[in-house]
């Protein structure tokens, strides 16, 4: 069994809608309690539908964007207008459509040298995220904590540069010490290409650096895995 709760939705659309509702509820509760909501966003492809839904007319007024601060869990070592930029993906899907002040957008400067970018970003971070959104790759990586690199073993620094041999490129990533301080963590996983890795993650009883996603275990927060039926399709056979 995975750590935390698991929720499975029949379709990707239902998964995305449920994740948007949970986002709104968590951020709303943070704003009520502390006046601000701090969220670390996932990159990659899967969360784009979520960001677009949050930006839609139906959803965007349900978040007090003026007191929301957005961060990124990881970034590729590219400028912000590059097709691989996680910032650009979120900008197009969400930022351009919601009234969030520029000062509340805390992107990782992928155009700088990775050491400078990591160092600068560490200074922008606050103690705890209200919500961390994560995805899982087919090799079990999450954010840019890839198996076979030192990144999943980092115990002290909140942000590090990491060379990812699988992609032959550098990335900048937040690390487990900060992810595991979050008040809420959501893994968003969709599609049949995620079925096999979800089976492996679910079978893995103990956290392991070989499947870095299994190392995400908030010390004092809630963890939920949100899947569509395709991503969950091999779980019954495990
Ligand atoms: C990135 C990510 C990464 C992602 C997984 C899953 O920058 O690529 O933050 O960790 O979440 O690779 O990506 P998909 O959901 O697109 O498969």
C-alpha cells in the first residue's frame, strides 16, 4: 500500500475536477487560517488540465488569487520562454487567466546557472507549503528527484541543482526536507502509461531511493494519491 490515502476516479476529467476542488478547499483553508496560501506546483504534462480548469470561468473566482503565492517543485535549466519550461506551461495554462499579482509568482530562474538559480530560489521559500502538487514519472521520480542521482538523498538543502542522466540535462528541484514539511501533498497521476509505476509504488512497502516518490511522507501533513482508473488499473492485480 502507498503511504497516505488513495482516491481513484473513473475518468481523467473527474480526477481533474476533484483535484481542483481539493486545491480550492486547501488553499481556502490556508487563507482563512493564516491570510495566505502557498502552493508548490508540479511540472510535466499531467497537471496542465488542472491548471486550465482552475483558470476557467467556473473555477477562477473560487480562489483568492491575490493572497496565493505560487512556487514550482522543479524546473528545467532553460529560459522562461522555452518550450520545456515548467513556468511557461503554468503561465499559459493558469497565470495568464487569473488575477494573481506578479509579486506572488515565485518561479525558478532556469536561465541562470543552476547553482545561482538554486541559491536564489532557496531565499524565496518560506518555511512550509500549504500544498505541494506532485506527479510521478515512469521510473518513480517526482519533481526532479530521480532514481540513481543524489537528489532523493538530500537531507539539508531545500533546493538543489541535479544533473539528470536520463535526460542528459540539468534541473533545479526542491527536496524531501521541504516537501515533507508541507501541510498537504497531492500526487496527481493519470493515464494507462502510469499503471505499471503505480503498481510498483503500491507494492513497495518501505520508502526507497529507487522509487523517490515513495519517500514523500509529510511529517505532519496529509498525503493523498489521486488517480484516474487507467493509472489505477494494475493495482488490483498487485
Ligand atoms: C517535471 C516534473 C516531473 C513530473 C513527472 C510526471 O518537471 O517533469 O515536475 O516530476 O511531475 O515527470 O510528469 P507527467 O505527469 O507529465 O508524466
